[in-house]
């Protein structure tokens, strides 16, 4: 019997997998954390399962290993697993290999980077000041470090709320810079991101359906009046500093009218009848707990107190906002949707499960890696994926396909098509842009989206389709006239069947189904030219709907 | 609940479109029957013509950086604030413009000048956003830009080119926002060459073959449970493929114009943008935005506006003449404006700074009566003395010309109804 290249690889990988397995057993895992994660995951599943007893459609089954592997890779480190990863994982006989995989990926430095890019987008997509992009690199680096070190979410949130400093150097200034330091806009973003509450609806009028009153919004804004941003052109690159103004008249009015925001000592609620009047002086009050500070309090004490009150375990919204968001990213649907519009008047699809999980997250000391470990251990996470549910179906009966974010898709294309060495050097910005842009940034401009937007409403664009269909960069990757990439794959696998399996492993991180094998082999026969046919198959795979989703 | 409301409003919009499309098909069928046989190329031409008859188009010429009204449409030659800019007579007796716009002066009979634009926003990005959307930027609601609104109300969803094309980057100009990505602008950086990634690397036969294989493989993914994702992606790929394989793609190629026509527009990037805009509108595109950069003249205002005006004067006049000559002006609104005006006083660096309190804009075509001036400023240019036109008034006027219901409400993602234009009144004199 002839041993094909593919079978030989399987044997090789079997050995490799056993090695990996042995190494994992030997490594002392954080047993308590893992136990607590599994126990909490089981409890969440029990709570959700209770809802299906009367449901018309039962939950779908768990995803197979290859689907789980690709999902976990994309969710945690934002990259595709390699062919070897797929085979090794499929062959790993250990029963807890899914947990082990999650632990391995959480320890990968790419984990911090992936989620840093996510939160960078959460903050910067809502920027009302274009130059907040100055913080792009700094905020990504800052968050990447925090996530990899597993800094508690309370500490990270506190840093964003209390930041000062050069926005190009200190990434925690990004949230304030994104709203150019304006107290009302910063307040709205702090409430949206850290509490999941859209209190800014009450900025101009008492919200018709929410309990928050206009005054409460402006009382919250009263924690931020002394913050300002100051331009600085002294260095090689123009930048801004988030500064504090605790003294009257510290900043003189600039002569030109370019609307630079200056800090004020206290916040005033505008008079709607008379917008040019000073308005009503507001005392800082945190609307959730009702705690107050006197006017005249120094900035450091104001923002420090607010951060402390927001991140206190007695405030349930802080943990819920984070859990709801991460759950939505991982399972495909939030308990509340949109994910950043929660609050007592909003409908939660499974309140017991969310309350429990948020409570446990708070008890863990807002341990973010613990939360990933826990959610990814639930059946709700591990189920097969199905398109977004209809409204009459129970939530969480399946995982939900998520469109890859720009960074995830860029890395996936580079890996699937062996383009690492062919990434062009920093392309010069065109169209009057003074900034040189690297290919990833250019790609993100076309493919990125605001991660807070309801995922069901995020479609693609014609430009995106055109870029994958026709761009010279992608075409290089599809060409079989290369020494590496598809050229090498076809040379190493003279049998069409083998080549097809290898191509699917590389691009789709799974083997082809019988039907796909048939479709492709028919296609190859029909085209008559092996090279041309495989180029077409590769083109079809990277352009497929499955490729641009995490399933 | 939110999504349900939104879903319903989409259905309503779609229903509206379906009805209009049916009307259109009926009228084409009638024309075709009368003429006997209709060839495919004729059908294309007919299609575009029908679209123009029923659905208006708009070309927005955006002066990014905020143009000085003193050096364009509101010269003050008798005042110190005038900065030495002379006023010249135009084709319309009694109306004068800055001497830097001699060709525009010749087509004044087609232009309705508004000299009393005003707002409170003096920061570029926020003011650009305001002028494009009617709203200031907020983190919670993403307001749609004018072109996206026009595309969502007027364009035929089956049209094979993008309905909203932007030529040159418009910083702060916003995009489709809450209307959804299908109404986002198709952005071109350079009007002189075809858009990126529209040249296919294979024969069109092989391209179609690949699309066929893609469809078969996607069908298997749909069968595994991702039906909705595949349907949506399919729509997008149909549209993208239809576009690159469309015979109408020639509309993007201004080299196909005669030398004579190209000469009338001139050969600056803005001129190419104007010519491209005409070609696209002619092919059935609903909204084209062309940006002219560099109007932020904090330094050497006089010198720089001389160059800037020279770069727009000829193409602007040529565009209006060309549209008129082709019988397209009546249904194509051409708007020339920037985000605010510039200070009456010349600063120490011979420049003018930001001034949102009084500035000018120009409307032409689309039912607007040319040869008139609406509103006016004080002799020193510092204040509006007659008929102020606020930003919502302007946007309402544009909607009126295009037949868009400015009170139509879109649903934001948090379930808040957002009007196309909030407040304001149509400047009815513009159409009288």
C-alpha cells in the first residue's frame, strides 16, 4: 500500500500531538482557576438550559474539533491555526484538550495584541476628534501589555478614566482624547463603555423611557470639567497632552478661533431656553450609587473617586457591561443588544445567567483571563454556529458566525496565502494624506468596523469585495507560479486529492467535506488545467463567506 | 425591540423601491414596444435616461478647508476687509463676484448664490460633518452623510454602478452611518484612472467560472447553518462582480471624452473630478462628491485664493455648461460649498482665519432658479444683514430639489428616530 504524503503527515503529527499532550500534562496548570472556571461555566449552562425545556427549537450540538480550534484561535489570538495545529489538535486524544488549548492561547502574547486592537477600535471608532488617531499605537501597546499581564479590568478602566499625559506615549489617554476632552462627550463614553449605559440620551432632555434624568447626566459630567487637551508641536510629530486645570485662568484664550477645548473649573448644565447663558452649576454625583463630591474638589480626587465608585463590586453595571460585551464577542449574541445599551429599562435575554456570571467575574477581582476561560468552557460557546436567530427562538441555542475584524482578516489572508514576505513596505498615503500608512492600516480602513455596533447590522462593502476579488496583493497569493505558496503545495502534492486537503487545511483550517471534494475535483476535470483550476479554487476559498467569518 | 422597528422601516423603504422599479420597467417596456426591437446598448442608455427623468442626481463640489467668501462670492472691494479683491460683473446685471472667478461670472445665469450661510461650528472636522449630515458628531448616533441619504432615497438598488461616489478624500464628511454600509460612498482617490481593484486579473470567462465555483462552495456553507451570511455576502459579490463586468464601467474613464470636451474643463485634479462627475451622473449614478483641497488659507490668503479659485473656476463653469448642453442640468443639482467661511479681518500673516458666522454657497440646476442672490452681509462682511440661511435650511433645500422627504425618520441603533434634517426650512426663493 502506498503511503500518501497526507497519510505520512498524519503519522508524523500523531507523534507530535502525543508529545504536546505529554508536555501539557507535565505542566502545572493553575488548577484552582481552571476548576472555578469549569464550575461557573457549568452553572451558566444549567441556567440557560432551563430555558430550552419549553422551546420549540432545541440547542444545536457542539462544534467539531476543527471548528472549535479555528474559533478559539481567532477569538483569542486573532489568527488562523496552521495546518499542523489542525491535525495535532484533531489527533490529540486528551479529553480536556479544549481547556488546554484555551490556556495555551491565553498565554500567547498575540492574545493581548488581539484584544488591544479590539478595544482600540471600541474607543477610536467613536472619536469625535480625528487627531485622536495619534493615540493608535500607544493605546494598542498599552492594552496589549495589560491584557497579557492579566491586569484586572477595574485597573484598566481606572487608568482610562484618570489619565493624563502625552497621547502619543500614554495609551490610557485615548478615551479622553477621542472626545477631545469635552466633559459631556467623555462622560457619555465612560458610561457607554464601562457601564453599558447610554445616559447621554438624557443630555438634552429627560429620556422618555429611561429613568435617568437630564440633571443626572450633567452631574456625571461634573466629574470631568477640569480635563482638557493641549496641542504640542514642539516635537518631531504634533501631539496632544491630556492636562488638568485646577487653577482659574491657567490657560489664556488663544487668539485664533479654532475651537480648542479648554478646561473649566466646574461643569454647568446648559440652559435650554438660553444656550448662551452660563447654565446651572452642577455638583459631581454618581447616578448609580448617589455618592457625591463637593464642587471645588480637585480633579485628581474627582476622577479618582468616580473610578473607584464605578469599579466597586457594589456597582453591578461595571461587571455586567464587560461580561455582556465579551460574551457577545465569543458566543455571537449579547445578553443585552446593542451590547452597550443596557440599563434597568432594557430587556435582558437571560438575566439569571448574566447576573451570576457578572457576580462571579466581580468576585474573581475582574480577572479577564478567567472570564475567557469560563465563557469558552460553556456549551453555549462550544456549540455549532448558525445564522442570527429569529426573534421567536430562544437565545444561545447556537453560536453565531461573526464577521472577522480587519486585523483578523488581514492576518488570515497573509497566513492562508503565504503573503508574509510579500507585504509591501509602508505604502505612502495618497489623497493628500500626510501620514505614511502600513498595509495593515490601509486594510483596516477598508475592512474595519466599530465593534460596538450590533453585529447583525454590519455588512460588507463593494470595496471590500473588490479588494479580495481583484487586488494585486491577493492575486500574488493566489498565483501558482511561485516557488512557495500554492506553487510549492502543488509540487509537493502531485495527487489532486492530497493537494486539495492541504489547501483546505491551510486556507480553511479544516479538511474538505466529501461534497466539497467532489465539487472541486469536478471543477479540476472540467477546467482541464491543474494549475489554473487550483488557482481558481484558492480564489474561491479566500473569497468565500466562510473565510471572512469566524464560525 | 429596536431591531424590529428598524426591520420594518427597511421593508417600507424596499416596498417603495419595488413600486418605483415596476413603474420604470413599465415605461421602458412601452418605449421599447413603440420602437420595435431594443438593443442591449439602447436599453442601457434608456435605463439611465429613465433614472434621470424620475430620480434626480446631485453633484457636491466640496471646498475642503473652508473657502473665503471675500475672495469668491461675497467680495467687499470698498472695505478694508475686502483684502484688495475686486468685484467683477457677471452674466446677470447687478450681480458681482470676486475677480478671481471670471469664468464662473459668465455662467451666473445658472447659479443661485447664497451669501448668508451661517453656523456656530468653527472646527474643520466637526463643521464638515455638520454640513454633510445636518448634525454634530456624537458617539451614540452615526448620522448619514448627504450622499448616502440621496442614495438610500433615490437610487435603484439594481443599478450596476455604485450610487454614491466620492472623488478625493473628504475628511470629516461622514458616511452612511445608521443607513447601513450598502449606502457608503464608493471612494476614488484619483479621477484620472479607474478605481482600485476593478481591473480583473483573468479573462471575464474565467472570472465568471470562478464566481460559479465560489457560489457552489458557499452553498455548502449556507447548508451548514450560515444561510443569512451567505445571502448577504452573495448580494455584495453580485454587486461587485456586476460592477467590474459592467459595460457602464467606462463611465469611470474620462479619457473617453473628446479632447475638446476635456479642454473645456481644464486639466487639474478637480477638473478631472468634475468631468468624471458628469460622466457618472450621465450613466445613472445618483450622487457624486468631488473635493477641492487646500482652502484653509491662514497664510497668504490673497495669493493662495488666486490659485485655488483658478483651479475651480474653469471646471465649475464647464460642468454647468456641459450639464445644460446635455439637457441634464434641470435634474442635476450642483452644490458648491465648504465647511464655513473666513474672518473679515486679515491676520498678521496675511491670512484669514475660521469664520462660521457668515459665508457663501452656490446652488445650480435641479430646479433652482439661476441668476439670483439670496441673503447678504454687512459692508464689512462681519454680519448677515439679510435672510440668514442656517445649515438645516440648506440641507432641506437640497432635499427639496432632489425630491427627498427631509422629515423622513431613520432609526438609530438604539431605537431613536432620526430625521433626515432636524428643523430648518426650505429656502423657497431658490426655486421661484
